[in-house]
């Protein structure tokens, strides 16, 4: 096949929506549909036979749903997968997040009507996501496997008494965050302030799903909420979250580097208020959001852990921090929970 096109496999149980996606994709000069599927079983079969560059897949389908299909594909034929969800109900978002945990890269909401302005925006976003995902070399995710726990921890920095930790991620973030938080528990000695770049309509569902992945309490941040041990506060879409002494504030200021909420703004506020006790974690994601904020933390003699290239879905944000000498530790995802606990308490996890 010619390298001129990015070949897309479309998997959806709706004949009408498959046709809508075909028209959108083939209207782009560099995109082409290589095949169609009506359920998860056909997705597995056609991925094996057609070897698409990107798969667009619904999550609620007959015969086999999106979760099981993603698990099989990422085990046997790793391919960039974009989940296309029909709604943002709790059930659908939960399925979409579980599919991302299994290795799908991103999620996009189907338009709820076919008004020209909405379809134009959806078409543009869809094409952009396909192009971006086609460039990602996905990792094989063995079915039902978990990354090993590691006994190697950060040794150079010990800061008991840290009250809040900044955590930032973008593409591939939900899966990485899920792993990190599942290795921590409600006794965690600080509050985690989380910025995850995700579509607005998926934010509430993401928070609810994340709460099922950890014994830490997970909440959507609200203006004035106090930071507490064992609590995860997630920045809402369209609001920058900052730390102000013992509470968080939400700002309506413009996006930074196209991002709102911004990891940079969060990290800089943590550096300001916690100084040498500032701690930031930068996980997988595209772009450079978080790098300047990480630099601010390091400049205050705080500590920044970034995810390494081998375990990152997209090595954009961590790489940007490394390139400006804003990474104190560069670690595989499996080693970050232990390193974090060692950082705060001097003791590895039990």
C-alpha cells in the first residue's frame, strides 16, 4: 500500500454512523478508510487482516464490546485506537475509560445532532486526532497483565511534610494515572492536584471512573476546596487550577500553549507556595505543557519526576521537561509510585 494515505478501520454497529465517518475521512486528502466492522470481533479480525494505521471504534456494540476488543488488539496486533462514544452517560464513559486503560489512546464524543457547525467541528477534530494517533508507536499490552512493582526509589531528595503534589498528563494519561493511583491508598500523606487534558464532556465521568481505580478519595476541584491527605482533586475542563496555601483556586484565564487547564500554571503555583517542598509528576502526553512549571519547581529546589520514554504513550511533555533540565528523576511508570512514597516518607511501599 502507498504511504500517501493514513488508513483507518471504522468499527461501529450503526450503518448510518459508519457512512458518516467514511465521508468525513475520505474528504481528507491524506486519509482513507481501509475497512469496516460492526462489532468487536470484526474489529479484531480486520485489524489482523488489513493492518490499519488507526482504528476508530465505538464502545457499546453487540457480540463483543469495545473493552474486550481493545484488549485483544493491543495484545496481538498493537494499533492506535480512537474510542468514539455515543454519549457521556456514566456507563459509556466508564466503558471508554476502561478501553483506554486497556491501551486505547484517546476518546472523542459523537455529535449529538448533525447541525452543519457541529459536524464541521467534529470533522476537523476527528481528522486531527487520526493524523496525530497515526504517528504514535503503540506499546503491546499483554492481556490481563500488570506492570511489575519496583524496589528502586528516588534517593537524592527527601521531603517529609509535603502537603500537595502536582500531577500532569495528556494523551495516554488516564491509563498511567490509573496505574499510579492504584498503587497508592487513602493513607497517602499528601493531596494530589491533577491536570489531565481531556474533552470537557468526559471530565465528570473520568473523575467517577478514577475513583473506582484507587482507595484515595477523588473529587472534581471546586474553588476554595481545602487540600487534605489522601485526596485527589481533578481540575475541571476550562478552568486553570492553582494552589493557594491550604486550598485550591480556579481561574478563568486564557489557555496556555492551547491547554486549559494547564499543568504549567498548576506547577508554578505549587513552586510558589511550597518552595523547596514542591513536588511535581509529569506523565505521558503530547506537547510541552508542564515543562516550564517543572522548571519553576526545580528552581525552588523542589523535585520533579517524569515518566520515561519507554513507558510513555507519547513522550512529548516528559521530553520537553528533560530538554530544559527540569526533570529531577526520569523513571518507568512502574517505579513512580515507590519513588513518590520514598520522596515523601523515606519508606518504600509495603
